């Protein structure tokens, strides 16, 4: 499945809302359950003749029985379905100017469609999407070709410092938990995937009763009901999947130094952070904006770049998932500056966790966060992404309406308390690819200072 419209990660950046007494209208969300049991969220908007649809299912990499199986299944959905081969699917969409895309992460896989809402284009596009979702062919010869392509791409990733760092980081903070699995898999796992594996994964995880259908745009509620039924009526009906083990929030403070010929050191540091439904979600989001999520106005940027010139960019973010996703800090710096940059980052984080932000920092963060709301819901695609995540993680349907109020209520002491509960500076994993001390032939491991 070619990724043209990311859905799952959109709320990672988080919505913003109105400020200073200025009210912005949030979308009115209608919701119901389809005959197949799928959850449906719909926003009606006739301003432009466009329709955006996404169907999301719990079929991310956390469910892999072989590394890369979830990703391979997702990739193959539009490579032949029903009576259409991959060329027919591609040309069929191109003929009407429609886009079929999708995305996946650790928790979910999604298929999305953007098309004109006129009857001819809409009906043809939805017909193709319905086949892709409900009747994928999973032909063995296509699987063999895709495995060759994916393995070549994975081998290429194995040489890139950013990919090496990311994989090592997830392994360091999640250990044997399924979130440690790389979303795209690894070479050894992909080599073992069979056509039966793909078929079984699809039947087991692309389940009608666990699907979320998001519909946004120029259709009536009656048409939206028909669309939801068309896209889910013939999805598999399967048994519930086993629950995922809990994330271990207390990790070993490991520092891993991995030699690489890159001219700069690539540094990642962090630990498990928060889930989508964490009670501290808004507090941690606002606090992290001050620490490292606010670009040039963040503390990390000020301490590492502005004051000392140790990196062009440094950031931190929470990536919330069904269970606590990673809290990650990242930067690149000259190899001979890596240890100094890392020392400053650790000190900045420790000071922030211990003392929290200042009132002035919090006021500025709220103004920036709240003031950006119109840009966060200024397109059908963005709203569609929010609908998908709200539905998938069972967030309140008032999530968009409540966002500004929740942000505005955050105070300094709450940020300090929330960070103290979630982030322990002495219990974080650090990965340095292209480390300054590369005299040995392989990775070095030592306890963080």
C-alpha cells in the first residue's frame, strides 16, 4: 500500500484550539455503528466537492508473529484485489483523479481514499477501495517480488545512521515488548513470510467489528451510512486478538555507542512515555512544548543550539500509543561535540523535571499552542485523521471542542508533577550512532552517567 495520506500519526502533533476569547468552530461529529459492527465517525461538509474516507484496524506491527508481517500485509492490499490486478487498481484511481493511500504504526493500519464527491468519481473510487479492503488477492508471485523489494530497502536502512539509531532506541526502551519491533520489519523476518502468513494475518486482524470508518466531506448522512456499509460488510469476522503485555515503565539506564562513518553523531535519548488516554496527556503535551517540542522557543533548543552552538536542531516529543509510546529526545552534532551536547541535554532535562517551567514559559507556550488551532483543522484530510484517531483510541467525541480548555487549565505545578511521574532522567536509554570513541570494532555498552 503506497503511503500518500498518513492517518495514524496526525494527533502526535496534537490539535490546537481557540484563544483570547476568539472562538473557532470545531467540526460536528456524527457517529454510529455499521451492520458489521464497525465504528463510524462522520463530519458533513459541502464547501468543496471532495470526499475523504479512511478505514483503520488494529493491525500494526505490535501484532507481528514474524517481523514485518503486518507491514507486508498492508503493502499488498492494493497489489491485486477481486477481479483487478495492481495496474487496474492504479489506473482506475488515476482515471478519476482519486488517491488511494494509507499508513500504519505499532497499533493500527489504515487505508484512505480522497476523491471528488460527484456520483461518477465517488462510486468508482469507493468500489475500488471496497475491493482492496475486503477482497485482497495476496498472490504468491506478488509477495515474492515485494519481499525482494522490502529486503533491499531494509538492507539499505541498515547502513543509515538515523535508521540504526531508531531501531536501537526502540529495542533499548522496550526490550521484548512488541513495541520494540520495527514497523517495517527486519531482513530475517521478512525472508520467512509466506503467502499463507499474509492471508492469515489479514483474516485475523482486518476485522469488521474492530474497524473504525472515518468519513469527511461532501456527502449526506444517508450516503455516509451507505459508504460505511459498502466498505465493511464483507470484512473478515474473526476472534479477538490476545491482549498486549503491559509496557515496563522502569527501564535500565543504558548508553549504547555504535560506530559509524557518518560525519556527525546521531543521538537519541528517552524512555516509555504516555498512552493516548493517559490522564496527564494534556499536561505532558504542554510541558514538552516548553522542553523540546516548541522548536526555537524550547529550552533544549535554547541551551544546546542558541547558547552553545552544539547542534543545528534538537527536539523532544511524546508519541502516544494504545500503551505508553516513546518519549524521545533527538539531535545530531559533530562527533567531537557529542559528549558535551549529551551532557547539556541531560542537565536541561533533569532541571526541567525537577523544577518545571517558569510562568512566563507556560504563558508563551499556551499562546503558541492555542493560536495554531485554525491551521490544525484547515483541511478535510486533517479532520479525517483526527476522526480516525478519536475513534480508534476511544477518545471523547468532544475531544476537539475540549482541547483549548484542557490546554488553558494546565499550570506549572501540574507540569512538574506529571514529568516527575513519567520521566526519570536517571532511567533513560541513550543511543549514539557515530559515537566519538569508535576504536573498537563493534557497539559499546555502558551505564549512563
